[in-house]
């Protein structure tokens, strides 16, 4: 967590937190704070739906309480922070966004894997990969991603990893491309599997 994130946690009267938020961060808030688990676990297993989360933010803040919406990583990188901010704007609730450290670079770094490296790659792409690449509504340009040499950081990809790997190879990515699959990144039970795209 950033220093600013820790500061606001120390002042929290209500903490609405996600599944991916490090539970150790909850200890930064006062014992008197109200803690609300929002869930937001992959696979549609959300404890609260997005409308309910928005309502809680507006209700608790509207009652004059200091509310912290705690997410894993950065709230504006696949975190629906933009949707929650818009809900607050529409309700006239003042708020401040505290940027987080996105898992897209923090998790590989914690595992000792740079997303860029001189002489190997000068760019990287971050992709939400929670959908089957062939699913209606999937907007990722796998053709463009397959053709480059840049690092691909695929978030929420485990459920469709085989389909994504097949799609990348089919569209021209070298099957021998090194791959790391990281589960529970930066957590005490982090697991790293290193292999190839094939």
C-alpha cells in the first residue's frame, strides 16, 4: 500500500474491501471502523453486486462517515473504480482517488520478472483476459498482441488460459515464448509456474 493509502486507512470509519485486497491492510484501520466485505472474486462470485457497492459508498459517506473503498492494486485498472467514482459524482458525494500499485507490474516484479528488459522488450500490454477470446463481446485484439514482441500481462486469465495460449500461437506468437503464471501474487501463498506458451 502507498503511504497515502495507509494514511486514509488510519482515518477510516467504514472500509468496503474486495477479495483481492490484502487482508493485512485492514489492521491499518481503527478497531471501531465498520468493515464490509464486497467480495468481487472472479467467476461471478461477487458478494455484493456493483449497484449495492455504489449504494453503500453513497449511503455511508452521505451519513458523514469517512469511507475507504479498499481494492487490490489500482482502482482504475480493471477495478471498477471509475464506475464507483461516477456514482459518487452523480450523487454529489465528494471523494478522492488514492492511486494504488497495479498488480500488472507489481506481481511480476515481486516474482522477480521484469515486464520490460533492455535488449528483449521495450513495451508491455495489460489485458483483461477473463473472457474466452472467441466469446461475443470480447474486445481484445489478439491479432495485434500476437504479432508483437512485447510482454503481455494477462489479468484474470486462469479460467481461459488454454484458449488464450492457443489463440496467441494460432495468430503467430512463438510457441516457445516464456510464460509465467502467478497465483495470489504478493500474498504469503503466492505460487509461480514458469513454462512456455505451448
